[in-house]
C-alpha cells in the first residue's frame, strides 16, 4: 500500500593585469603583490598610552583599560603595528572581563578573520573557546573557531586539556555544518572519553555517520554514549537526557535500516525488533518518551502487532497529554483498522482526524498570514513563550511545542544575553558610555540583536511552516485512506491491497496476549498513569467474515 507513509529518519582566483612592457618597467610591487611574505610584525616599545592601559588592566580598572586600548588600536598613539595588534587583543580580553561578551567576540572575530598576519591570531583561539561557554551557538562562535586548522589546537593538548577537548568539539561542529562529515568524525573521535564534551561529540559523530548513510558505525557511536554513562565517565552534562537521546537515536537507526528493502516488501524483522527494544528503553520521564511511543507504533504496525500499535495511540490521546500533538497517530489508527477490514472504524477515524485537525490548520494558516516578516514572527514567538499569543486553546499548545525546540530557544537566549549587556553598559560611568569604545559596544549589541531577532524569527517561521506542511501532508494521507475505503466498499480492491488483506487474515497481531507478569484489565474509561505505555487494544480481523 504505497500510500502508507512510514516514519523515516529526517536525519555539515587572483587575476593580475600587467600593462605593456614599457609600463611594466615603471611598476613597483609591494610584498603582498609579489606573493612574498610580509615583513614580520614585532612588538615595539609601548607608548605611554599603551603602558597606562596595561597598568589599568593589571589593576582591574577595566573601563580605563578599555578606553586606552581602543585608542591605541585605532592608531591614536605613536605605537607601531605590533603594539596596535596587542592593544586590540587586550581590548578583547578587557571587554570579556567586563561582561561585554558580544563586543569581545566582535574584537576576536576581527582578529581571527585577519589570520596569521595578526600578531595575536593564535592566542585568540583560546579566548574564542572561553566565549563559547558564555554565548550560545547562535552567536556564530562555532564558525569563528572553524577558521583555525586542527593543528592550531595541539598546543592546548597538554597545557589545557579541558579547553583542548572543547575546541575539538567546536571544530567538529564547524566541519559538520560544512557537510564535511568524514573530517568531522575524525575530529569528534579525538575528544577524550573523560571530557564533558564526549557525549555530545559521540552524538554528532553518530549523526555524521547517518548523513553518510552508514548505519553500523552510527549505532556504535550512540552505544558509546550509553557505555560511557554506564561507566560513570560522563560528567558535566544532563546524563539522563543524553541516555534517552542515545536510545531514541538507536531506535531510529535500527528502524530505518530495517526498512531498507521496503520497496521490495522485505523488512528485516531482527532490526525492527531492535528498534522496538531501543524505544522501550526511553524513560517515561524523558522529553522523548511520547516520540518513542508514537514512533514505535509504526514498528508494531509493520510487525502486525496491531494491538500494541493502537495501545500506544490510546496512550497518546490520554488526558495526561492534552498538549501533545501527534495527528499522524490517527492516520496509523485508520490504516490499522482498514487492513483488518474494520471499514466502519477506519471511516470514523478519518472523520475524527478532519474534525480535530482541519480547524487547527485553518487557524495556523491565518496566524501565518499575519506574521510574514521575520521581526513580526519574532514578536509572535515571544508572545507564544509568555503565553500571551492570541491563539485558541486547542492551537496554543501545538504552536508552543513546535516553537520550543532547543535551537529556537537558543536564539531567544541570545537576545536575552544582549539585552543584559545593554543594561550593563547603562550602569557604567558616563565617561565610558560616551567614549568611542562605549559607542562601539552599543553598536555591536544593536547589530547582534538585529541579526539575532531576524534569525530567530526566520527559524521560528520555518518551524511553523513545517508544522503546516506536515499537517497538510497528513490530511492528504488520511484522504487517501478514505479513498481506499470507498474503493473497498465498491469491491474494487487492487491486487496489492488484496495481498495486504490476505496477510492480515493470516495474522493474529490484533490479539491481546497476557503473560505471567501481566493481567488483563478491561478499560472502562478511567486512565491510570502507571499503565501508560502498557495499554493494548484488541483488533478483531474481519477480513475472513
């Protein structure tokens, strides 16, 4: 039945024009133009202004130090190129110590962009690593670390192992974002198993293998996370979250691998069983539990375990999860009824889908029309987070969930950090606020905030549009089920469907079997929290009648 959508893993020239020979005789070339190395930049004797700034820095008089370093870096002293480079480097450190992390990043960004021609290019890498613990990824810190070669990290291997592992992880993330998956994997594998970045590195290593369509090493990467947690080697991270993330990632890899031969109708039962086993390892308290419950439902469907598939759907629609949004569960329910020839129930489920989700899509469309610009959608995002968005009760939790993933929240966090830095500037001395460095800080914050708002709005709008597209796709799928029902009622069943029905006749996957560890307790409308995930629904096969 090609209309059944199975869950799949969504898932890193110079041109020189020279004139006539006569003209060329009068030409003089600088070092850059000839391709020769520039004269080495050296530190000279510091001017009084630079000396005063350095003394102020040592005395932790950071406002005076920052104003002094800015003047020297801007060429407002008699210092040479080397001293100006030092002043710029010290300005970045000073701003960091003052809590102006965005402006510090701007300074170090400029230094790193100049490459080795800047006297303090190498030393800047350490400060980018420090800033990575102060600013979220949305600040672009990973891209800036990526300007350095892997060899630049070696000096920290013995000197500062913690920083070394952090920089390895950031470098790997940069390579991953450039789709250089093989290189990213090599870097991730260098992270020390004792480092706090190890679990994250192994996770992105696994995702990199998935992007390369290599299931076996991806599985090994995710299992390495579980092994490290079991051994007690993972510190400084949310161990439970990483454990559950590893299990659900394993389940998705196994499920995808099991369906490699889906077009030929062959499904690897062993891999399918391993996917179910992995999903069951996700704890009920985890943020991934409902996802695991729903995703495993498709695996149960493929295994003809219809009672377990619909039992999971029953749990998803319990009163404990009124904010959950799993419309595809009703598609699964309708399909399950249909392949068991329970046409009336299938038709009723199709009607339930349209009654429940057609109004939702209409409201989602209307909201999107009102918030087309990124800035407008950012304001809408803030309203959703604060609970003040003008949304109906049935749509509000759906939108809130869709716009609450970690990446979106990182962008909101970035804007909040920038607001705090602006407040910090307002509490500094008037002299500092009115100085060129104070003006630069204000400008850095404004530019970063404008960019962050635009990025957050664009990202949130993309999530929102994806929500609408998925709902539309599911609506089309359930309409296809309805069409199949109509064909069934007319007795015009195609050969493929007949084969499905024949398999359904032979299967007893709708039976509810009770073993010595369980007992049968008929559902009477009362939900029990400790039974969530253990519900089963008897599915009587009517194809033989």
